[in-house]
C-alpha cells in the first residue's frame, strides 16, 4: 500500500550507475494497481472477461471486475496459478471455478525475472461466438448450394436423359406394335 495514497501500488526501484560503476542515485516509480481496473473499464472487454494482476504467491493484487471482492485474496483457480508459474507467459484454456471454459493469456508485468503477472481471461463461448456464427452461416449456404445443385442436376437429367429415353422407348414400342410411320 502506498503510504501517501493508501492505494495498492507496485513500486519499482532502479539504481542509477555513474561512469565509475558506483550507484549515484535510485529512480523510483509506482504503478497504481487501480489503473488496471480503469484500463479494463475503458477497453470494452468482452462480457465475462477478467483482467488480473497476481504475485508469485497467487495473491490477487488487482482484479477487474469486482476489485473490492478479489484484491488481497488468493487466486481461486489453482490450475491457472500452476500454469502461470510453470510457463511464466503464454495462453491456456482452463475451466474456471464455475465450470465455464475460459481462455487465458498471461505474462510477467515487466520481464520474465519479475514475479508479478498480468492475466486476461475471456469466456470461450464469447471468444468463439463470431467464428461459430460464421461457420453456421457457411454451413447453411453450403446446404442451400447443395440443394440447388441437386435440383438442377435432377432437372437437367430429366430433361436430357429421362425424357429422351422415354421418347425412344415409346417410339420402339410403336415400331414393335407395327406403327412403321413412327
């Protein structure tokens, strides 16, 4: 917690090294963790998405939505925490604590040596909704095209083969019955 604001922050301190290799100062910076929540609010994330910052112990430092419920709590999804710690950065498809399939992307906040991670989760149903609509539309168009081709093939077959064959059979029957003018 920041001493002046009382808000959660990630504090960074980097040494400033002089020409002789001695430390001549320190640059300090702090990132307000509520900034992640404001970022998420203004990013138009898909419904059901989660933006989190967690530490190496799995403690949630920032959470969107509902930061007041989650900040300071342990990450409830142990599978996600294990993946983050094993891979450091990447993507995963995991069932959340409610049983819904979630797609997560996670990375260290600054570098792979850091132990603070940012993760973004989106429900798989939301992530794949557009692709599923496109697939269903394409399948419907394919079915319609197949029906039209089949109908055209039936009509063409009837016009070119069946009618001509029926005329030939009728003519043959007339000739067999003695109608030689046919």
